[in-house]
């Protein structure tokens, strides 16, 4: 009998004939959100620098946490005993966890973001000790102890964490490997997907739903095989993962090579991608949700997303903001964007005060949530091209 | 003609015959607060880790900022051009600035707190280059450039910063010097007080009010002279400063030696002191306001003020909180104290996540504001002894 997700739904409400983008409603046990939407990274069970109240004030709909980090600290058993991730971190809205694959196969914290975008040069993953059909063994970045992660344990851990949506365990294939490696890796991830589904079903209580992940690197024929595989299995959603290419054009080819062969009735998540320009490009190809660490990571480095500026951002550490008495963007309707001058935020960064990061984190989240609201309105109105011109500096 | 403070008032509403403590209303152009009260340190124009909204949620009445830090970064001229401290940092309630003396004469950032409490061993202030009747020259901790600070410039800078209440410039006499040095230092601070008043009066527009500072180290005869001096001049308020002794008993003697000779109609501020036990001890001696960096400094080190525990605090990094699913203190009525378990905060510190510091900072501020509310009620009801037994672990 097929896996059922009675407490989940994805209803496509409108597809814009002009742009190709779609509007959906994604229902989870912790609420229904509209898509396209942005999932903010709460890696270690906290969106860095922002309280749950401030997330809500910024009109955040959904966040994610990372299995890899949480299994090491504080451990999935503890999160389960504390009542699950929602209760543990004080977030009562929809939530997603990744499977840990991305981090396990990364070259070290944070650098996989370059690898999936083809920016890394070689493969020298010292924390990954072995990888084979059963799963993988890696060294904890905290204390160096050996940790084994398999499709079964990654599934069980995500069940303990208790997020609404979760990801199958996969090998996040790097960019620089050859097509043969990518093909074998993808095939193993497909077998791992089946093992995840079997393990998931053993404890399935209706509170969670799993996404399959399309792999296949930058090879259209492999992407098609992987997409057809996910469509043929009882995943609730479809994620696009793995190496996405070295250029914007390759990244677009990866999505164009994947989604036409995925189940069109399922929600589509694009793993790890979320600059302003990406939102506009990929909603047109059918992506429903995005996630990326950049809203809070850029904030920690003094950088704010802005509407209609070159490169999408400004850096408040720049001396030109020293006496700029204007707020970041009053249209965001959130205190971080309205109540502080750029001169004050500039001062906070010069003075190494954490409030600067806190303000920019909430601002970046609020402006992305506002962008997603405007994107949804524009898809309904057929005005996505016009909205893109307003937001991106060309 | 005497200096007038038409927009300021201090009304003593009740003095408890049993404890000796008093209840007052302190009126400033930015609002009226009840005393006894706690002034939270926003050293560099930010209370570390807490937004103005979170300060208000924690029922904060009044904060302070530091002249020394702000004159170096971003500079008093810039703060003035940005509309003054209130507007610059987004705080519209009463505010105080210190004169910079405390930091200038300190042995380096933070260590003067030990010096005034007599815990430091020697005097090796490398940043202070010279000190004489005119003022002092010190090296900027930011870029090493030489900065001169005089009674006149410290007054003018505080007028540019624009806080409601501010402090005369004084030499914050260290602990280890002999009585002769302390006496000469105190006498110079008295002459500096007169120069501050003269400079203040030149630009006095009714928006600010100045406190004189009682010096004299641990010597009762000197404290008396200094207190009588402040009472004889047109200061709005009285502050107790300088070396306060090496023990709780010496600190108490300093206050007992000072306040009987101060003007009893003026508000009394105790500079840099603010543990829970200090509040109970010194409101009985007539102190109206306290300030200390510890609420936010302890927060950054994982430490929370708690009611009725040994040592007044708990450290959330301690392993005993790993699975403690209880909140910090639901009676504080603020999200930081109510919405997160100790286990979650423990995790945040183990994971080096800044949200842990943010939560504890708001908690520590909220619990101190609650303590001050309860102290005021207890003074009115004549039940301060009972309240002290509830709060302090004996």
C-alpha cells in the first residue's frame, strides 16, 4: 500500500501562463503556508541572532534545522526527550530538516556551498572517513569521534527531531567528479531513498512527510533518471540537490533537466539556493520553496539585502553610511528595517556590537519575506517581469 | 543666580521608617521613573544583545551610555548631528551618561570594576598618559591617538550626546593609593566639579541635569568633605563614586560616610554597583538608582540572575541544565524568561549560538526590573526584610 500523508497537502492554486511560475498552498501539521516561499536556516535549532518572536514579526512562515549539527549537539535523543524541535526551540510554525548528507559530504563547514555551485577545486574531505552502500562514517567536528550515518539512522534521527518536512539521505555529489562517479553516486542515493522510505514507514504516525532528492550533477540524462525515480516513489515532495553547476546557466540547466520529469503535483524545494535573482529565475521553472544561509550569514558580516541596488546588497561597514540617517527600508514593516539609521548600524559594526548583526538578520529575513509576498502577488497578477525589474538592479 | 532644572524633579514620596529606604519619582524630559531603580549599561549606545523593543518588553525604565566609548566611536559630533543619543539608538526613555572619568582612569577596559572594589593589586595604567589640574591625556584604545579630556570637554561632549542626566568629570581615585593622594585627588575633583557646572551653564537649555560625584576613597572624613561640597553646589543629583573599598563592609562604610552629608532632597546614584544583595543593602542607606554592567556581561558568559539561589546566579553552561525542561522564571513576564527551557539555553551556549546571550541578557534585565518593582512595593509596605529573604539565599 502506498504511503499516505493525510495531514499534509500541496494545492496548486494558479499557474501564471506568462512566467510559468505557480502559486500553491502547502499544508503541514503546524500550519499552511503559501508558495513560493523562503525557508530560513536555523542550523543548530536557532536562526542565528533572531528570536522566534522576531521571526514572527518579520512574517516568517517556515524555517529549517540541520540534522548533522543537531545529531552532534545536543543529540537527537535529547531533542526528542525535550518534546521535539518545535517545542525545544520555541517555533510553532512549519519546519523542515535536511538529512545531514549535505554537511557530511562537505569539505568542511560552509564550503559545500561553493562545491555545489562548482566553485571548489578539489575533493579533500578530511572529516568523511568512509562511504559505501551501507552509509558513511565521518569524524565529528566537535570532538573528533567517529559517527556513522545511514539512510535508516538519518531517517530515524529526523523522526526524533520531529520537523514537519524532511529530506531523504543522499550523497551530495560534488562538482569536480566525473560523470561515471556522479551516475554511481546518484544510483546509490536512489537505493538510499528506498531505504529511507522503508524506515520512515516503520514509525510513520502522520506528523511528518518526506522529500526525495533529485541528484545527477550537471548531466541532463542523469537528472532525468533521478527525477523519474523520485516521481515513482511515495515521497511527499521533490527536492533539487547535489552539484548545481558552476554558472547561473548550468544551474538553470540542472533545474530544467530535472523538474519536467518530477511529479508536477508535489511541492518542489531547491536546496541551498536563495539570492534575490535566484528567486525570480527559479520560480519561473516551478520551484516552490528556497533555502539558503545567506540572510543571516550576510547579516553577521554587515551586509543587508536591499531592493534595487547593484549586487542586491549593501555593506553597512562601508564609510559612506557613517552619517546616513535613513533607515534600511521602511516598507518592510519590521522594527529592524524601520527604527534604526544606517549610521547607527554602521556604528554598531565599527564598535563590534552584536546588535548590528541582530538588526541586519531580522532585516534580511523581513525583506526576503516581503519579496516572497510580492512575488506571489505578481504571479497572480501576471506582473513578475515588472517586479523583477523593480527588485534587481540591471 | 542658582542653576535651575525646570524640566526635572525628584519627589520623595515615602520613606520607610523601618528600613530607612525611600520611594521617589524622578522626572526627566523623557519621562518619569519611580525609584529605587536600576540603570542598564548601554556602553556604546547599545545595551549589549538587546533591542530597544526588548528593553521595553522587559519593563526597563532607564539606561545609560558611556562618554569615553562614544567620544572615540562614533564621536560626539556625529551623535549630535544624528540628533542625539536618544534618536541615534532608538531609546525614547530617560537616559544617563557618565563623564568618561571612570574609563579614562581605569587600568584597561573592565578592570576598574575590580579597582573600585579594591581587588586590583597595583597601578599600571598604560593608556593614561598624564593627569594634572587642567585634565588628562590618554591613548585611544581604538587607534592609539592621544585624547585630551578636561572638565569642560567632558561636559560639552555630554551636552552633545544629549542624555537627560549626566555626571561631572572627576578623577576616579584608585584603591591602593594613600590617603594623601586620595585627598588631593578629591580636592581636584571638587574644583573640576565647579568647572563642569560653569561649562554646563554656558549652554544650559533645560534638557539636561548634572550630578556631582562624592569622592574620598574609604576615608570617612574625606567622604564628608566631598559630600558637603556636592550639597553646596547646584548639582541636580548626587552620585557616590571612586574607590568603594575592598569588602562589603568597607563599601557600606563609604556610603554611610557620604550620604548623611549630601543634600537629602536630591536623587542619589551609586556608580557601578548592582548585585542583588547590593540593592537590598544600599536602598536602606538612601540610594535611589544603581547601575552595573553585570546584567549583560554575565549573560554573555552564560549566567542568569535567579531569585533565591546561592550566589544569586546560575550558569546555564553547567551540565546539570542539559535536560532541564523548565523556563528561567515565568514570573518575569518576558519571553526570554518564559519561552525557552534551560536545556535549550544550555544547548545554545554549547553550540556557541548568540541567541543564548540574547536570551540571558533580556532575562537578566527583566528580573532586575522585577526586583526593583518588588523592592518599591516592599518599601511602601514596610516588608523589605521579608522580600530580601525571598530573593537572597542565606
